[in-house]
C-alpha cells in the first residue's frame, strides 16, 4: 500500500478574490520527488505559498492532506514544526538579524514546539558548521545579516542549508534554480540530492528542465493556468523542453 | 522658525509669573552677566510662551494642552537616592541630579571641571561666564530659553583631556506636589579633548511633572563628544530637553538618543556646524506606546565642508505617537556640505501614529543633501519567512522589531552600552505587548 506524504485534491485557491488555482489534484508518495513545471503565471508560486500557509491565499475548494492530516488549518510555524519546508524563490533579506542567530532561533523554536530539548549554542553551531561545509557556506556568511546583500547563489544555498538543518519530511523547492549559474546550480542540486531519503518527499517547482537533469524526479506534472494538464515520468521534462508549454496545453 | 502671535493661555503665564515672583531668589541672581542673559531668555520664551500646536515647530506636540495643572518649581531634594541609572556599572564618573539639582558626585573627575549651577555666585569661573546661556536660549528653542531664565539647578562641565567619561544620572523621585524643574547642563570640550557622556533620565510617581532641561554643548576645534542618552520616565511625566551644540573646526558630535517613555517627551536639537570638518552623527530610537515621543532637529551647516547624518527609528504601539522633524539648513557659502537624514517608523497598532517632516533649506551650491522617510507596518514577506521556519508569530514580530531598532544601535556603541540600552528597550517593547527573544 502506498504511503502518501502529500495529497492535494481538487484544490482551488484565490488571491485577492481572483482564482489562481483551479482544481489541482496531485499526490506524492513518501520517498518520492515530484516536479511541477509550468510557465510564468501558471500558479506555481501560489501552490507553494498555499502549502506553506501564507496569509492571503484563500482555499475556496478542495483539500490538502499531509501525512493523512488536514494541513490547511495550521499556521505556517505549525506546518514547519510538523516537517513542511518551503525553499523560497526569493528568500527575504532581513538586515539586523544575523544568519546564525536566525538558524539557531528557528531550529530551537521547532524543537521546542515538538517538545524536544533545545540545543545549546555550541551544539547548534557544530550542527550548522557540519551542514554548511558541504554547501560551501563559510563562517563569514553565517555572521552576516540574514540574506542581506547575499548573491542569488548564496541565498539559494542558504535555503538548502536550512533544509539540511531542519530535516523536513516534505520539502517544497520553489524555483530554486532561478538566478543560478551552472556551478551554483550543481552545488544546490547536490545538496538537494543528499537529502533524498525514503522517509522524505519533495516537490520541485520549476520553469525550466535544466534543474531536473540534476535532480531527477520520479514524476513530472505540468501546471498551466491553474490546472495540472499532464503528468508523466521524468522524460516529460525533456519533452517539454523540446516542445514548449503551448503544445502541452493544446494536447 | 516663525512664532504666531497668540492670546496667552493661563498656563502659558506660569513661567512668567514664576520669574516675576522669584527672580531674586534664583541661583546667581545679582550677577549682572547672568541677570542680563536670563532676562533676554525670558523675552525669547515670551514670543511663544508654552507652545501649543499653533506654533509651527510644535504642531504635532501640543505642550500647552498637555500641561494640565499649575506646577510648582521643584526644590532641592533632601534624602538618599539609590537609583544608579540605566548605565550603572559602565566606567565613568557619575553625577546624580535630582529634579535638576546636583545631588552627588561618585568617582574621580581628573581633567574635568565641575560647577554646580544651582549654587553659582561671584566666584564663577570665566569659562562658565564665557559660555553659559549663549546656546539653547533663543526663540527657536522656547523651552530651552525658559530653562535658562528660570534655571534652579544644573551643571557646568569642562573637559580638558582625552577619553573622559561621565554619567549624568537624572532622577525624579515621587513628590507630594506636581512640579516643574528648570535646569541647565553646560559642557565645554576643549581643543582636542574628548568625552563620552552617558545620560539617563528615570522617574517614578504618578503625579504630573515637567522636566525642562537646556543643554549647551561647546566643542572646540578637534573636540569629540560621544553622547548616549536614555529617557525612560513614568506615563505621567512631561519632558522637554533642548540641546544646542556648537561645533568648531574638525569637531565631532556623535549621539544616540533613546526615548522610551513619558506622557510627552520632546527633544529639541540644534547643531551648529561652525567650522570646516565639523561632523554631527545623530541616531534616535524611540518606542512610544501611550505617549508622544518627539525629536525635532535643526542641522545648521554654517561652514563649508561640514557633515551631518541622522538615522531615526521609532516603533510605535498602542496609542503612541512618534514625531520626527528634521530641518537641514545649508547657509550661503557652506559649499561641500554633506547631509543625510532618514526617518523610519514601524506602526504596530491601528491607532499608532508617526509624523515625519523633513525640511531642506539650501542656500549654497555644490552640496549633497539626502533625506528619506518610511512609515509602515511590519514587512509581511519577512514575517512569513520567519514563521515558515517554525518561529511563532509573536516571536517573529519581536525579532523583526528588534532588528529594526538594532540597525540604529549596533554599529554605534560598544557592547556594554548596547546591552544597557537593550535592557530598557526590551522592557519597553514587552510592555508594548511584543514577545522578544
């Protein structure tokens, strides 16, 4: 029997009264990586924000089950604590909060909410250093204010570092490839691949196929105009690259 | 600054009546030089009286309306004071003033001359005569003028060496009567000398009080003054401080002001950049929750090659109000003046208010004058980002508020002062209903 990490059923979402998602059905078994591909304005970011619980994304119909439970009633911090992680397309710059302080605060907030013991400063630092090394993130970057003045690549690497530290069960990567050069893309993809696990599921949202040559998904879903219009194996990404989104819509 | 002709309010006459009745009893009365300056200051004050909102520079901060009852002039406090102030434990000689009167001097004071202005007489040193009452006593600072005309206490300080460190610990103990204290601080930092001044204002009690302080800062060529000021009083306190600084060639004035509590507080700052190389760098953080926190400044670029910087940040909660007015004046011939001011306010409640008014008057070419104002709520993107990482909403807000204020503090002061300020700031923000971590 398949164990489902995420089950989205006939999901309709409106933003400012305008319907953006118009009946999405999509399920990810535990242990799999699925990709959602779509052109600009298809509703990719709306899907990721809705899953993470951002205010202003109103579910007008349908449901989202996470490990069999209704996700939609939970605040963003509760979702995070239960293992949902969203790597943002545009990570927010917060001058005045040191990156390391932020990581420590978030990790311990999650542990506290799960009734686990909080980690002391030394142990947090050790954990962060270990994980940061693989992503080529140095001490200097961790001391800087959160994302402030970071390059595109640095921001995305920091998102993946957070994923590595928080060890979510469901990771949603929203256009993690945007703004990355080839070297940065490889580094990020390696980071993501290292986190693939039988107990974890991922939803990789992207416009382009190129990320999916590095992170090979189990399934690919095509999102256009708020609907999944086609699903298939990882080859579908290559097909799309050759034919474009227009032809999928026509089909 | 233009003053409108107003029909005097009865409360406005309060100070004139005080002067008429008590001039002969004021410290230093009978000294011709001081009598003359006091009389002139009283005239300057009389142009507006206690300002109400019809006085342009006070339109956001109606002091006359806030003065509910007649106030008795404060008298010298007899008794023990244990309050060591917000900066207790940090190095420096501590001068404690109670209701504006010098009460105690703790610690050595080499290379610093100290004169109790509450007891000046015929033996007043020349350096005091040469400076006292020449700044912060004109019609553009009417309360400053009143603080000289009615001066009951205060201090004159002269610094002749480098790295002097002083605390001014202002305490207002609870009193039986509503009271007003008029006091003055005169500081002269001699050529090449430097001073770190930590000033704190605390108060208790539920009666009404008006602290009216006039501060004169004379910075001789190359002199440095680092000024950190924390004002945190009760919700019934009224507080006006008028600071005027005169900077000569290559002198530097760095100040961080923190306004954390009062029914009404007004900090009226005039900085005269009188010589090439003079530089003023002002920071302000305030966190009004119920009252008004007003910082009004004038940067007077009177010489070429002068620099002024201002970064003011307010977190406003409840029914609090923050007022930031900043006038930058570049006088004729003051070429290569370089000025920047940025006022930012964070509104945390629907009834919170922030008024910001930058004003530029430029009469010289080849100058740089920048200004910016931003008033808004917490950034929704940032708040979501933190919450999506598992940090609860209240804690996320606390982090963002802290970061907002830290921007004006962290790079400006050392760790000891930073931590002392944050102890009070955290308390003020917690009172505002924000959980801080």
